[in-house]
C-alpha cells in the first residue's frame, strides 16, 4: 500500500518541530513493512495545490491527515481536494477525535480514526490490503443516512513497545525550534495526563502512561546520532510530576553522558 501522511498548513506558519503524531504512525507502518511518506505542508510551505502536486507524484492508496483545532479547516480542504482521486482519506489527531462529524460531513467519503492510532491505523491499512472493510477501534464513517462509531482504541499499555517516531521522513532542516540558540526538537515521554480537567483534551483522552527512562534516553541518543540535535523540549503534559521517574531519568542521563 502506498501511504502518505499529511500535516495540513496552519493559518500562521509554525514549522516548529516534526508532527510527532504522524511520525509515530509512520514508524508503526514501517514496522509492518510499508514505506510511508510524510508531507508537512506547514514546514514545506505548501498550499493545497502544492500538496496535491506532491501527493500526485506518490499516487497514494491511502492519505492520512492529522489535525488540531488550528488546522481543521485546512485538513478538510485537503480532504475535499482528494475526493474522486481514487485514494482512501483518513482523518485523525486531536480535533477529529473530539469532533469527528465536522470532518465526515465536510468530506463524506472519508473515514475518521479517533484516539491513539498506532495499532488501529495499521489494522485499518491491513484490512484495506485484504479487501475487507471491517470496523477498527476508533473508526467513524458515514453509512447511508447515519454515522457509524466504533469505541476508542484500548491505549497501548507498554508505550516503550511503540517504535521511535520516524523523524527521518521529515525535512529536519525545515524546523525552527531553538533552545538557547541551539537547534532543538520535541520528545514525548508519556501519554495523556494523570489529571482529569474536563475542559482539556489530554484529561479525557486515555489512561496516563509513562515510558521508561531508559527508552527516553535511547531516543535522545538516536536523535543526537541521526540528526546532530542535542537540545530537547519535552511535550509531556506533566513531565516532572513523578519525582521517582525524574530521578531515574536524571540518573540514566548522567550514566550515558
Ligand atoms: C507539542 C504540542 C504543540 C507544539 C507543536 C509541536 C510540533 N510538532 O510542531 C506547539 C507548541 C507548537 C503547539 C501548538 C498548538 N497546539 Co499543541 N500540543 C502539543 C502537545 C503538548 C503534544 C503533541 C504531541 O506531539 N503529542 C504526542 C502525539 C503522539 O500525540 P498526537 O499528536 O495526539 O497523535 C496521536 C493521535 O492523535 C493520533 N493521530 C494523530 N494524527 C493522526 C492522523 C491520522 C490519519 C490518524 C489515523 C491518527 C492520528 O495517533 C497519534 C499517535 O497515537 C499536545 C498535547 C499532547 N500531550 O498530545 C498539544 C495539543 C495537540 N495542542 C493543542 C492546541 C490547541 C494547539 C494550538 C492550536 C495552540 C494555539 N492556540 O495556537 C497550536 C496548533 C498547532 C498545530 N500544529 O496545529 C491541543 C489540541 C486540541 C484540539 N482539539 O485540537 C492539544 C491536544 C493540547 C490540549 N490538551 O488541549 N502544540
Ligand atoms: S494537561 Fe493540564 S489541563 Fe490537561 S488534564 Fe492535565 S493538568 Fe489538566
């Protein structure tokens, strides 16, 4: 299957760090033998026409589009542009997770996969490959005059088992994050949040899970080795809340230095 994952452009370009959500999906697809491509419209400064030209060169069977509230309109515009092009369009990410029908009504032929989708997206692609249209966890789609919903996927409990995000599929030189003048990049050491603030996406999305300190340090080392970047932002909701984890991470860092 030819799979392209797209980060739509933002009204104000950011090109801050690679889109880690789709980098994680790409890493899992790769582990299953696929060769996905990432198109970051924000970082590559592409409008819909520009992105369609890039996508055309890959003739994708499946296009996965990530979005937050900030680029929801642009995601739906990409979905519209892809209508009738012979590919399956899948919306996912924080905003489609909470507002799937906004996407399904705008792009009626598309599918929404809600929640953390490393496993469900890989299964969805596998089903397509096998010619079946089975529901997978988190899937929403229009069927006749109604919307079908499948319950959210069970979160992966051992998140150390998820491969490191496929940053190598992004043009790393395009990203502008800096720390004290040094090129920096983002890393995620945990999923969700132990608190449950009802207004917050992270408070309601899934169980709180942490990676081991060893896995996080391994990822930092791989980024230093592969991209020469040695300054990091942690994108966790509550990185320092668990003091035991922080002590174990600091200990591991000092051993590896
Ligand atoms: C880091 C971060 C940023 C960074 C972006 C870094 C970058 N990559 O360029 C900065 C500071 C720039 C930023 C900006 C903004 N952010 Co922000 N950010 C985050 C944060 C803390 C981490 C994102 C991340 O990497 N998560 C880890 C990955 C693995 O999770 P994920 O992206 O959700 O991806 C998983 C699923 O969503 C799904 N998935 C994702 N994409 C796709 C695509 C397909 C096809 C499928 C099937 C599935 C799928 O599978 C992925 C793997 O499990 C999250 C909160 C959080 N903890 O997630 C908020 C969060 C994403 N941000 C949020 C917001 C609101 C914004 C802004 C709009 C703020 C503003 N007012 O300007 C902007 C918009 C930026 C944008 N690109 O759209 C909200 C989004 C809520 C919503 N309903 O859309 C969040 C959830 C925070 C919150 N709790 O409210 N952000
Ligand atoms: S990330 Fe912040 S606002 Fe969201 S649930 Fe956690 S503590 Fe509450």
